[in-house]
C-alpha cells in the first residue's frame, strides 16, 4: 500500500515533468496559497495576542526600526531565489520547479533560502507588530512545519528527480541556517 507521503512525492515528481505551459498555470495558485497561509498565520497570531492579552513586546517607533531590518533582509533573501528560479525556467512553486538543480548564489550556502527568508520576514513582521504570538509561537511553528514537509516530501522528490547530484548537494549544504564558509 502506497502511503500519503509517497503519493505526494510522486505527484510533485510527475508535475515537475509535465509540459512547461501546464506547470506555469499552477504557479499563481501556489503563490496565492503560500501568501494566504502566511496571512492566516499573521491574523491568527494577532487574534492569539488579543485572546491571551499579550502586551506589545516592542512599542513604536522602536518596533518599526527593529522590524524593518529583518523585513529588508527578507526581501533580498526571498527575491534572489525567485529571480534565479525564473531564469532556470521554473518557479518557487513545488508544482513548477526549475528543471535543473539550483546550487549557486544563496543555494550554495543553504538548501532552502526562500523558507529561511520567509521565516526572517515573519519574525520581522512579528517585531514590527509587537506580536508575541507571531514572533515566538507562530514563526517557530511555521519553521517546524516547513522542516517536516521539506524532509518528508520535497527532499524525497528532489532525490528522485536529481539522484546522486542532489544527495551530494544535500550532504554539503545545510537546510536553513547557512554556514559562513562553503
């Protein structure tokens, strides 16, 4: 019997092999899903802050200054891989990945720079909003859920698609937190 995890890996693998036009059609759906999930987490965290009567842990204008730095870093760390993926004729959406293994630029230092960047952005937004729940509960939860998904599904699909090339890359490059030396 094939597990749900195996079926999902196979779905991503087959989708990555489908014609480029079909893959391009699912890109906006994936982007809307990802942004909606993030917005849901932000609104849920603000709701939890209110429900638990959490105070703002950083007040304006300090929250603006402290939150803007990670948000600026987020724009760079997420933006560069998106540009790189489109140049490689793919997108960051798992149903429309590049057809080549991207290992240059930020990918030479971390396997998932977009997720790392997104976590930096959520942390920065949490600080900007002064949200205890977003900064210290939902952002770490988001990191854990991404790690589980990436290890259980996406990395298995990449191993199937790129074989030894991906296994060597995975061995040398950390998942989220970059090494300062290659």
